[in-house]
C-alpha cells in the first residue's frame, strides 16, 4: 500500500511515542573531483545526486521498521541521519527537520547521539576500537566515564544476555563472521540505547549466524528497544518486523504494514527488486543440489526463475582442478630466533587451524557453490586453490599435473570477500585494465563493455574507493572477467547486493562458465546458489565435504 508518511502541515508536531520524526528531508553528498562523497575540502565541480529526496518518516517507540529497496536507493543514507553520522561525519547539502530520541538534528552534536542510538554496520570490522572482546564491550562505557565496577557488571550482564560469555577475552579478529556481528550488536547495546540502527547486518552471515542475530533482535524488541534495519535480505526477521518502508531513487515511495508486505506475491517482490520473503523453496533446491543429482526439470516448476543446470560429460572432459588428500589451514612454526621469541611474537594471534578436504574436482563450464558455516574453512580452501597459501598436506593438480602455488595463481583469479584489499588503481577503468594492454583499443572497448554490463560505466573515471560496497564488489568481478584466467573464484560475491544485482552477478557467472571457465563461488546466499549454481559442495563443522556424484549415465556434476 503506497502512502505518504506525513502531511507537511504536521511538521514539528510530535507525540510521546514518536522516537524518530523526519520531515521533508533532502540530502546530497558533497562530492570532489573524484566523486568522493565525504571529503571535508571538496571541490563542487559536478552536480551531486539526491541521496534523500523530500523524505518523511515516523518511527514509533518499540517498533521494528525495515528499510528496503534496491542498491543506492537511500536506505543507508537514511540510517546515517538517525545516528548522527549525517551531518556529523558525512557532509553535504541537508535540509528538512529531523528529531531522533528527542534530539533536534539541526543543533545536536554527534556525541549526543552516542548514549541514545546504537549502530551496527554491514562490516563489523569497521566499528571495532579494541583488539579483544572484553575491551570492545567496555569501550563505550569507559568513554562515558563509568566507574570500573559498574563497567565490569555491565559487560557481564550484556555478555550473559546475548550468550557471548565464551567470547570474552578472545581476540576480535579470530572470531567468525557470525561471532563478530553478535559482538557488534552486543557492544551497540552497552549504553542501553533507545534506538538501534542496523545497516545490512546479515550480508556475510550463514543461516545459523542469521538465526542467532534474529534471536538477539527479538530480545531487544522484547525489551522495548526501537530498531530500524536497512536490509536486502528480508526473510531472516520477517516475523519480527512491524513495518516496511520502500525507497527508490532517494525517495520513500511506499509503506506497508507487516501483513500487507507478507501478502505481496513473489512476482511483485521481484518487480520491486526485492529479495524473497520465503527462502524455503531456495533452501530445498540447495539441499537437493548438495545431496544428489536430479534431472534438469526437477523442482524448476516450483520457481520459474530457477535456470536449468548444465551438465558435463566426465568421460570427455578433463578436470581443471583436482585435489588429493588435501589439508588446508595455517599453523604456528618457531622462527629462526628460537622458540621463546616466536611465541612472544605470536602471542594473541590466531591459533592453528586445519581442515582435511575430501578429493574434489572442478570442471570447466561449471558453476560450483561452496557453502557451510562461518569459520568452517571455506575461505581458507579457496585461498589454497588459487595459490595464495600453501596446503598443509596433500596435492592440487592443474590439468592433471601437480601444481605449485605460483602455477595456481597464474591460473586462478580470486574475488575476495573484502574487495578493498584488491583495488589498487586510481580509476574504475584503470582497475579493470590492470595488467592488460591499456593502449589496445579492442581491450579498452572490451573493458567498457564489461563495465556497462555491470552498471559501472558511468563511474569509469571515479576512484574505486569512492564507490559503494556493492559497486566495489561488481568492480572486482569486472576485473575477474577481464583477467582471462581459467579458474574464477568468488568469495561472497553477492553480499550486500539487491535482487537485480544478484541476478546480474549470476548471469555473469553463467557467461564465464559458458565460455569454458571453472567457477567456484563461496556463498551463504541461498537465492544465488539455488538460481545459478550447477552443483553445491558443503563444508560442514565435521570437516566433511558433501557433493554431487554421477547421475548414472556417465555424466557427473562435480566430484
């Protein structure tokens, strides 16, 4: 049900239960010559698009409100208004009135938001200030000048409340993705805020971690905390959300009660560019792919947008990659300066980790999904397959020949989960041309075509670090497409992507596979896996790898 949130004549009025009141809010990020949106000394040499376009929003005390819409629609910008990051950190042209937890947005300092609004970001690593869990929980209380005894009691209380007591004292960066996000939520509640703001909190979480986050949100709701979530993945908390607010091009275009939103058909959700509310058909499809090979039409009628899988003939094709008795991981070794020195240097670092991988084969022309819990070793496996780290034991064959890590690196391209680690150039176009003959006209035309397919051509001259998270992800995929390598590995390529861009990535993966590449995708995204993967392998907590075998007619799916 489309609705205007408020008549302008009500601006300035506020009842006791209206925790958030935005009226006619307009915002455009300040941009410099490279397109950065938060530069302090910006040069206004280009028109900035409106990130918020005359928006009215009311959030009542105790509500859970979901902000949804396609990438770049204004969801994240709206959350930054709520926690004071706009205009306190992100600068630009801002107008309209806003009241959050009784604070007047025009006069309140960002520090005044701290005890009232808790924030959880898409990547929890970006909001940690300390190296260990206990210190991170205590940090906000210390900044407020609390006494030590009070801080210790509060840390113990919050840790018990959210079941993270086993994490106390541990190094933050040794935690799994799910544990890091649970810590981020717990830390955000240390000052008992009235409002919690979450921006894409499940983008890198597996199903178990999402259930744990769901339970934390349920506890907060039961305690009367108001929660605003900006999210693409809608299914994980559908039973908790009270209201959905739909953004498009910076404007709030529709608002739905929970019952109205649940009544929307799958087709209507797809038209709006939204992810599924019911993941059960996709999870069933993933389970089938991970359990046994079915004929091409199995279950396709249940979801018409699930493409047919392609088969390969194992008798006529040679695997690109094979593993034999492979063990991946990392351990501690004493250095040349002796045991005592090495132990001192390694104190507080991550402990040894290993996973034994049943023999695996990857064929050209296939999209293989690698799934499993956070911390099960998926990222370690793919780093080993593309030569970025040595196996602890076993062999990896490339074209049936034993391969050194250097050979695997030449054959494979890895799109990392955190793509900030692999963006090096000064412009988007230069990034996709890195290592190629940029003077060749055909190569430049191919690069522009790839950027056009990924909706990045309009940013070709911008600095990669000025892009949004989803745009950076697509840029790394563009570099993979341009690399010409035989094995393309993608680690969570659809994290933080809306449905349209998820489907776009899937279609590009299919293009890669159809061109003869072997494609391995590490993912927690049931929709991507069900819609686009030819087969699924699952690395579980028991260190076993479940995969598809032959279907009895001489053809194989994966191992």
